[in-house]
C-alpha cells in the first residue's frame, strides 16, 4: 500500500446490448451475446484484471419512445431499447470476481426506500461488501407512464423526495448494529434483540417502520454513487454522494466543478477527501497514435441520423422529431425541456447559446455522441498523459471509463493503459482490501 495519492478507475456499464455510445452495438468487434451470463462475466473479469475499483450500471425505466411518440426508431436501429434489471446482472458478476466493486442505479422517484434498502444490502452481503447504489431521480414521462403516472415529477420536488428517501434507506441500513448477530447454537441465541432497532420513520413522502430484515455487511452498507450536476442536484450530491461522477469536457470546467463540489461537501460537515469525484472519459487506445486515430475515424461511421435525436428526446423529455438540425429551440421549447437539467445546462454552456439548435444538443450530449466527455484517442502514453494531467492538476480523484464498444474497449484499456499508469505510479498494482470501501479509501460508515 502506498501513501501517494492515486487514480481510481470506474467502469461505466449498461445491462443491454451495447455501451453509452448508442451505435456501439454496430461495431465490428462488439460482442452480441448480451443475453448470456458470459457476456457480463467477461466484462467483470476484464475490469478486475485491470484492478478497477468499481463498475456500475446506468439505467432507465423505459424504452426510448418520446421521439415521434413511438418506440419504433429505437427498436429498429437498436438505440438502447434493451434495459435489463442491473441487480441480477451484478449478482452474476459478483460470482465471477473477488475484488471488483459492483454498483447499480436505483430510482428514488419510482422505487420505494424499503425495496432499495433490502435489495442493495442483500447484494452487499452476497458480494462480501462490494456493492454500491447509484442514486438517481429519473428523467422522463415514459418512465412515469410505466409506473401508472401521468407525467414525471418536477425537478426540485424530485430532489425533495430523494432527500427523504435517503433518510429512510440509511435509517433502515442502520437498524442492525454491527455485532447484533450471535449465532450461538448451544445457547440457542441467533441475535441480540437489543441491537436490532425499529426505524419508525414518518415524513412528508414516506413512512417506514423497520427494522430491515437484512443485517449489516462487511462494509456496513453499500457505497453511495451520485451524479447530481444541476443546482439542486449538486446540493444533493454534496450531501449524500461518496462517489460523484461528472460529465465535463474541459480541464477548466473540471477544475471549477471539483473546487465547488469539495467546498460544498465540507460546508455540509463531511470530509471532502473521503469523496471521490470522477469525470467520465471516452478513451480510444491502440499501440500507436495513428492506429488510435483510425479507430476513432471508424467510430464516426457507425452513427445513423436518428441516433442522436432518439436519445436526446429520452434525456430531455422532449420530442425532437419535428425539429430541423439547424433550428434553434424557442423560449417555450426550452422551458418544456423537463428532463435532465444538468444535460441542458451543459449544452447551453458548451454551445454558448441560450437557445441551442438540435445539432448543438446532439453535439454536447454524451450518450448521443462521442463529443460529450473528453475523447482521449492515442497510444498508451498519450492516454496516460491526459489522465495524469487532469489528475495532477487537482481536478479529479479518478475517472469513469466509458466504452465505445464492449468488451473490446475495456480489454484494450486494461492491456495498454493500466500498465502505463502503474509504471508511472499513478494507479495501484493490486487491491488494498476486500471491500469496496477499503479499495476506495472510505471508512466503515458509523451508525447514525
């Protein structure tokens, strides 16, 4: 173990047929057996071989069907129409690995606190302390419709509900003390009832009696991942997040975000050094810079005209099917974009326009384009140089690694970039502990 500050690496996964890059399934080297356990276990083993601290799954609770008020385009073109439940997938991956942290997304808008608390605590026990929960508030009306609601809850009310949701989940996780289990057969005593507590929570949105019928895990409870980047979302992330991932395109933007987020964490009474902030990146690596450039040029050929608008409509909860690519959004249309506010603010910032065009939106939205997070295309030394510059400039604690296709992107990264980062002393050579908290440098959570 070293005292030197080192990069943390996190894989960004999808329980589906591709990656964040929506045309990824069309890649000539993309695996097609996503309906088999072997597909996800291969990815898990690859990331563990590369000593990644964690992998976590993004998720949505509906098929993309806002574009043209139909799911046909998403189905026909394979634009992320598959979204399997990531938790059972993680269970498969846990059985294929020993150290890799495993996270999944769970919505505070459409799930109930008891369900999240029990599901993720069970996963944490069965993975021997390697689970994480990526907290989201969801984004669009299609998700609402799948849960029998007329429309998606407004932005700030979602976070009001999410704050209370967190209180309940953490409260349920804390109903068992660490040493409550006895399991003394001779005394016929299973656990100490004085160390298992009711919750008796009653708030504006939720009531929960408790106790949770799942004891504490090897790391206490799952690690909390958050990505809030809008004003209200940033407050939420600063209050609750233990790993915060961002989508920032420039070094300057990352520096400002890092400083303000760490200050907000400290202002909330938490240790900012205990929170990992990791921007998303798209590394495209090959033996030489010229080979990596060829890979990037090939990736540009995979897209189809509807890829961007279909994903964008899902993210911003707005039907873009009637908009020309060069037509600015009206003030009324900007007001109607009720989905991901962080995406919208990012688009306005990077385009320099209060009323961006459809093309501006596509250009600066990560899932619909490779132009969102920084593309780092080059040899192992070139990719490592960029990671080193960002890390040593004090703008992040690690990186979320998004794949252009799976599993090849991760296999290339692990084979080529990881050894270079290790050679420079920027990345660990082996896991420091057995739990995710140990490998992220997080303390065992105290019971509140």
